């Protein structure tokens, strides 16, 4: 199977986000000969994914919807991108979620990564970096990486400030684990 990350638009997401993310992810994973492709067909956000009291979408339900949507597809990894607020379990909100360690499916929400969400001045460069950080982090989980204590993209982020303080790279330990994982796939 070719090493290709598929980007899946879920609901209303600006296509430019996907185009820039594709280019940036290909640059990040170039050493591993991983390509990125944007899926032409998008996944609709179903009402059943929405929690009216929380006024957010359930990330786990969206991932289940992704699994159903991709049932007949053969793929290396899929990253869903949604522009809605999401939560999982007891977390009031999350930036992203992977379907377990060593899965093939991950999801990120871009809404809280945008300065506009916080009524601040739009900053496209910062927005793009935040999206890339979260995408790399969640894809890292699909490659078997867990949260890391080092200064690493795999650090856990409980706030936007923590997410902004992560580097856009793997630490030496995580990079080695990634090399081993990908050499066996």
C-alpha cells in the first residue's frame, strides 16, 4: 500500500485550509516518503453527532462516522478536518482526537485554533501553524506515539497556550519511534 495520508473535509471547512495543510504535511513527512491527498467528497456533519446541551459535536461519533464513510476504502491514514467545536468524554473541548494508539483515523477541529474564535485579530500565519501542530500530533498517535514529556509535538495540550508552545517537530525519542514504526509498515 502506498503511504498516503488522506485529508477528509467534514462539514463546512475552507478548502484553502486543506490545501495549505496538504503542502505542510508533505514537507513534515518527506523523509518517510508519505504523500498527502485531499479527498474530493466530504463527510456531512450529522445531527446525531451534535450534543445540544454542550453545543458541541462529539468527536467520537464523528470518528465513527468517518469509519462508516471509509468502510470500502483502502487507506494508510485519514485525517478529518472539521470547523466546529468538538469534545470527547469528560473533556469540555478538544483540538483533536485519534481513534486510539496505532489507528488509521484521526480528527482535528480548527475552530479554536483561529484567533477569531477568541474575538482577537485574525492571524493567518498563526492559524496555519496551529492547524499543522494539531494535525502532526494526532497523526503521531496513529503511528503509535503516545504523549511525550519532552519538548515535542507529542506533548499533551490542555490549552491554546500549551499548544502554541509545542514545537512543530518530534523530539529525538519520538522521531526514532516513528522511524521504527514506519520501517515496519
